[in-house]
C-alpha cells in the first residue's frame, strides 16, 4: 500500500511539472515530424526605446543539443492575424543565433526587425511569439504592459 502511494505521488508530481511547463510554451514539430530541440521561451520583457516598443525575449536551451534560432515571429493573439518575422535574429550577448545545451540567450524584436507596421506593438495588446529552429517551433503568449 505504501509503495503504491509513493508511486502515485511521483506520477502526480511528474504530470504536474509537465503541465506547468507546457502552460506558457507550445511545441510544434517541424516537417521531419520529430522534435529534438528543447527550448523554453522563459521571459519576455518590454521596453520603450526611442520611438519603438521592444520585446526582449529570453530563450533557454533546456535540451542536450545545440540549437540555432532561425527566426522569431510575432503576431497579435487574434484569429487571422499576420505574423511578422525577423529572419536574422541575433542574440544580444553572444552576437550569434546559436544557443549551447543548458545555455540561454536574449533576442530583441521590434517592428523594424520584423518588418511590421510602425504601430504594431501597442500597450495592453496580447501577442504570440514564435521561435523557429530546424526541427520545429516554440510559441509563447505575452501581453504588452499598459504603460511604463
């Protein structure tokens, strides 16, 4: 009886952790059908610099393989919204788009980098950030602050 309770408790812990991890991140395998990269879009911070709202997107490589960020797209959280994509994302600390296993990098995205209209990022709006790597995509929903 005691062993069954322990096994049940461990199983519930694993399921709870998995659900908590998946709540803010969505993983979609690419054309190969197998997702081997393991990324976590950990934090998205907002700032206003000059005339632009800027997202600072921290991406953690929680897997065992190095990954190359191919693109970062942003769309409004609404059916049929247009996705604006930065096809040349560069990490602000490493100056590359590569993330080593267990490492992290922060990327910036603004209307210019994504070829979006000037007023695309607006206070209080909700957006979906999509990070693409060679074997799939990772998404996270974020809301712009109402003011700074």
